[in-house]
C-alpha cells in the first residue's frame, strides 16, 4: 500500500506542468527514498529525472517498492482539478491498476477523490554516471527562461559558452544572429538574483532551443536554475523542488558532422 | 551541418 500526503500540493501540480510536454507516459517509482521518475522524450534526446524525497511529505507510507505507469497528460488533467492551496494525497494498492489523487481544501470543507487508470510502460532506467562538470552556472530561473524564449525567436540552436568573461548564449537564424552575455554578479540584494559562474575549464556546446524552452516550464518551481556543462556530455539543467528534491533535465548536445 | 546526438549515446542501459 502506498499513501503519500503532500501539504504543499501546488508543488506536484507544478512538477506535472514541468514534464508533461516533454514526456507522454512514464513510470513513477515509489520507495523508502521518495517518489521519483526517470524518463526520456520520445526522440531520446532529453531525459528528465525527478526526485521528491520522502521527508518532504507530511505522511509517507510505501510498504514495498512500487512502479506506477501513468499518462502524464491525464495525470495533469486530474491535478489541475486540485486547488493551489489543496493538500494532495496519492494513494495506491500494491498490484492495483489505479491510483487515487485526493484533494483536501485547507479548511477541510471540500474533499475530492480522482481515480486514474494506471498503464504498463516498458522503460529501463539509464545509468547516469557521476561527472565533474567543466563549468556550472547558477542564475535566476526567470532570466534563463527569458533568454531561451528570446533566442528561439531568432534561431533553433543555442551555443552556450563559458569563459572567464562570463556565460554567453548565442544563436543564428535566417534573419540574423544574437548574443547574450551574463557576467558573474553576486552583489545583489537577494541571493536568488545572483549570477554565479564556476568555471573549472572553458566550455562551449550547442543545444536545441526547443528542448531548453520545454525545460523552462519548471520555472515556477524555483527562483534559481543551475546549468552544468562539460564538453562531450549532456547539459544538466536543474531546478530545486522546494526543500524536498529536484527536477533535472539532461539534454544531449548537437555536434558538427 | 550539426547533428543532434541521442541521450542514449551518453547514458547506458543497465
């Protein structure tokens, strides 16, 4: 039996909005560690890894490891029926073919049950090796979203380069080119507004903007985003989910033929 | 010309 009670139900709503356009169907895995998901997009270019640690739930009961196949579009439809202030409880029986989402209003005067059919999904967990990244950039998530949106009106590929000068986002298209340079800036009133560039080695990589834009759907989850880059490795774009976990997006680079 | 690499060329199946 599984029963997970999340007081800040809006987090789960935001998590779904962050992944449903990238992945259609995925297995949610439940263990003593937490509620997690690893899934690739249909073209196998990007991978999303979600972890919501068990300590982040007000009540967390997971008697045995359980993998629940869900259509994320349908799950999103159901979670949209929860209010932003609602407490969300996820319930399932071992070996059952449904999952129940229970929504409680903060004043307990409205309680709703939505039962969703589970599906069998063949998926294999990929091993993600630990890596030392050449450069790590932390910046406001809204700024990253703005840059990806702006550049995608000009081109379809972004080159992200980190040097001692800063981090440069470049694109080129039929109408022209664009370059946006951010310099390290830690003299800000609020720490979440800082731009922190940790460069061990300079790096320059090309990525499809379509995917980057899709990752920025996670912007409402976190004020900051961390972008980890190494030559010859997928970029990692990470958003923290409150104090309880993260969404990490991995995107394979484009290479010169 | 640029070619999009697959995530599967970096991360391995178990």
